[in-house]
C-alpha cells in the first residue's frame, strides 16, 4: 500500500536479441527459481523427483491451486479476496451434508448456487457499493465462518455410505491416469488463462485493475467487471470444495481456515502484483506448485512441517523484492 | 477555553463510532440486568485490553498507509517466551518477550523500508513465518506458568480497578498524546496522506514507518505478555485471528485504510464497540456462532454508512 513503484509488464520482443532474452528471463524469473529449487531438493532426497511423488504433490496442491486461479482474477481486477478460506469451509460442509439428504446431484447444484450467491454478495459490495475489498472480505470471512458453525451446529459432517457413491469421483477418481483434482486444476487454469489473455473480457479486467479511471472513461463497465471477478473466485472455491469434500468424504467446519493465506502466498510467489492490473494464471500455477514442493521437499528432508512456514516467509519477501528491484533497476529504495 | 476542544484537535467532530458505543451500551443495559454493573464494565475493559493495546499501534501503522498482519503471531511468540523462559528468570522472560516484539516489528519495518515491498505482503509472510518460529520454539507444546506472581498479575486490581484495564487506558492516553501533540504524530498523518510530499518536506519516510512498525510490534508483545499472565499459560496457537479483530476495531474507529486519517479516540471506540457487543451478546446468551455473523454484518454496515456520509469529504484536502 505504501509502495508507489510503477509496475511495467515486460513485453517480449519478436527478435531473439540479447535484450529480448534478458527480458524473457526476468519475466520468467519465478520459473527459473522453481527449476533451481527442484534441482536442489533432488540432491537432498532421492524420492523427491520420482514420478509418484511429483504426482502426489501436484494432487495435494490442486485444491489451493484451484482457489488461487480464481483469486488471481480478483487481484488482476485490483481487489483482494480474503473470504475464500471461510467459503471453502462453507461449501465443503454444505455439499457433504446435503449429499445424504438430497442426493449428490442436487447437493452439488445447490452448493454451487449458494457459493456463487456469496460471491455475488462480495461482488455487489465491492463492485457496486465500491467498498474496500480488504475489509469487506475480512468481514465476510468472519460472517461466513459464523454461518458454517450455525449450519453445522459446531459438528463435523460425514457422508454415511462412502462406498457406493459416484461423488468419490471428484476427489479420488482418475481419468486416463491423471487424478481428477489435477485435471480440474489444469482445465480451470487453462480456460481462465485463455479468457484473460485472448478475450475482450480479460483485457477489460486488466484495464480495470491497472487504471480504473481510464477504464471507466474508455467505456468499460467497471462495476460489472469487478462483480464478475468475485463470481469467478466463488466458482473456483466451489470446485475446490467439490474436490475436498469428495476426497475426505466428510468435513470439519473449519476446514478452510488459513487457506486464504496459502492461496495469497502462492499468488504472490507467482509474481502477481497485489496492486492489480498485472499478473498471470500461469505464474500462479507455478507459485502454488513451488509452495507444494517446498512443503514436500522439507518433509522428505525430515524437517517438521512448520519449518515450511518460515521458509515461505523468506521466499515470499525475496521473490517480491527481486521482482520490484528488477523493475526499478536498483536493489534498495532511494528514500532514507 | 480551547482546552477540551484542543484536546481533540484535528478530529474535533464526535466520531460516529462513539454514538454506536453509547447506543450499544444503552441497548444492553436494558436487555440484560447483569450488564450495567461495575464488575461487568471492568470485565469488558480487561477483555478488550489485549486487542485494544495492539489496536493502538495498528492505528499508527494504518494512518501511515501500511498494515500489519503479523500482530497475532507476534503476540503468540511473546506469550510463549514470557511463560517458557520463566524457568530461567521471570524478569528475563518478560524482557525477552517484549524485545522479540520490538525486533520483529523492526524487521517488518526495515524490510518495508529497504525493499519497498508492500507492507501487506511483508507482514503476510511474517504472519506465516513467525507462527513457524513459535512452533519451532515451543515444539508444539503449551506452556503453563509456574510462577504465581506472574499468573496473579493478570487478575490483580488496584482498588476496585483491574490492572490490565489501567495499563490499557494509560497506553491509550500516551498514544493519543503522541499522535496529536508530537512531530512524530504529525509526520504519521503526513506520510499516510501524501508520501511523496512528505519526502519533499524532509520526513525520513523509511525510518518513520519503521518506528511505527516497532510501536505495533511492541504493543503486540505487551498484549502477549499480559494475555499469558491473565491465562497463566501460553499455547502455540494463541493470537490466531487477532489481526482480524484488531483491523476490524481500527476500521470501526474510522481510520482510513488508504492512510492519512484516523485517531486513537476512534480506535478506543472501535475496541469498546467490539468488546461491548461480545460481552452483551454473551450475557444475552446469543450463541457464539451468531456473534461472528453479527460482527461481520456490522463491519460492512459501518463501511457503507461511512461511504455514504463521507463521500464528499474524500475530495477535500486532508490535513
């Protein structure tokens, strides 16, 4: 909020000049960082680069990844969504609880409808009433958590008959050897990346996030754009809830607690600026995978799981710092 | 003559939050026979002192246009240190706890200053990382205070007034005077209102922001020590979600997220509003689940009302 640095998006030039290669390298810095990290970890643990381990990590990261894809769109639009963790609790508890009561199909449909409604509330408050997104989604975080507890009566929910339900497909199924969560993550990421890069809608979101005033003057309906980003975010949360509920076949009422931070950490690692107007789904995918591999690599090396938080702390700040330093062509700020 | 008006200088109008506090006060006095007693009022002050102390520092940081999400984690670490190091020496434990808050605040501020990375990102990272440090230090164990002097301090009173309430109110008064009467306070508004102009005016922006991060770190640590003394114990998860409550209190008190506007008097009102709401609804036996929903709804309503009331003032020149 204090930083006033201009963010410039590196435009790759057509020719393969030295400057072009350099700008490509700096634009893909996080990917290089990722590859080096993988290389280092593979020295410390033999299982790390095995196919089964990589598949496991990607599968575990896919829930956070699915949510992060949606939140990236919100952030590109110049806002924040801190309510996704509570929303994940809400949607998971809802779909698992309704599964036994009204059947899987109806449960899924109702869950999507209600989650999108919460997204619409967020979008209305932030898009149309123009309230500050940080505070609104913070308030929603607490309110939705309250709703979850009221709905569940503070109890955890379970699916009674876990053997004979096709609901298991979303969390445990495989299509062509690829786990369904990974497939959903990949599909959502590709579809939304294409929408953001190649459609007028995507360009409008970038415009609204980059310079809201200019966007409004050029005839973009900013309110609707912001509103729609929260619907996308809610849709992604609903997909994640489907995966989570189906994998666990039950849900604690605080299952999503803290997810918003991991999601944000993944997005920030990917290099999306919180100021809005820049970023890419592709980099968010890389960022989320980095988080997953850090966690996995440290566990394989025998460290307790909370060490990953400390490592994440350092890496987040380093990644954002180097990105900023690259843009302003100097390592430290000039003011005293 | 101007003494009372001058005391609230700069922010002379009565903040809407105090109207809300008074309304809540009257509402709960009517609804619950237990609410309006000296014991309960001092109870509210003790319950709010933890969030209130952090909110004092957070007000400074938010007027600066920054935010600190790591306060809950700093509180947890200092509480664990204050209880965990008591085997060696109680004085050392308390000093170490307070110094940990100051150091982590300084680290946050230094990183924001030198790297220019957004405070939201820096403190978000710190929120995860410091929580990791807590687990590293405690080994996922809870600590219990064996030193009775420490455990008694949190529940002690001077006359009829609880010590924690006194500490909170004195700190609030000091921070109010710092914000309204000192050059540091003036610079805080200037930096939040217009960073470029304040650099041109000779304010050392980086150092200035770092000092405010140190202030909020110190208050978070102090709150941690007092909370640990109140409970006679510290758990690794202590202080989780506190940043949400603190930011809620400060925003309810009218401090602008974009910086340049806010007051300790407003923050005090915001903290009291949350405290009275929680206490009053408890007395009315509203389930805790509903309290979360009601607080969320109130926060959003306050934002909407604030937007409607203050829409023209956004165009005015600030300070």
